[in-house]
């Protein structure tokens, strides 16, 4: 019998400490949009107040911080299923907060929520400007 993809023994999102502080009071959720956006202006609490983003998943341009999500290109649940269950907590933290290898990208909220925790190989694929394979919701 094949296990249901949603039945992942031992998986909990909390086992991947994420959205950690990068510098000052700026966490991953605030640093990623700055890296991925154009003309980003942030307030004294690192929140984006003016910006333009291009969503890799659906080609939309977003000009409001409320319209974006920070996506784990390889969802944490998929990482667990693919071997992160054997990693240490510091290794899972490093993976969940990885800005260097395009694991985190700013995308439109709708496209990210449509992708959910699906494997990046599910559905249509295209390469982002960073060269990382990304899932495009169908």
C-alpha cells in the first residue's frame, strides 16, 4: 500500500525554525523582498513601504507588500519527505532560511498559496531568473 502524500510521519513545520532575524530587527520575511524587489523602501522596522516585485510563478508585477508571500521553493513538508527528517535542527534551520541558494523567493501571494506544499517538480516548471527550478501552479 502506498502512503498518502499528506500523511508524513513526524513532520511538523515547527521542526524547521524559520523567519529568523538576519540583521538588526530584519527577519527573512523582510530581507527577501528587499533582495528580490526593485526600488524597495523600508521603514525603520524593515517593513516594505514602497516596492515593485516580479512574481516568478505567474509573471505578475506586484506593488504592494500585502500582495506577496515569501515562498520556500522546496516546501518544508517536501524537504521532510525527501530526507530532512534525518537532518539536525540547525541543518533544517539553515535550509528553511536559505537566501543564498534561491530556496526563498518573494512571489505573488495567490501563486504561492496555489502551489502549497507541492513538490517543485509537480505541475508545470520553468526556470527563474536565478536559475532555480520553480513550480508554476497549473
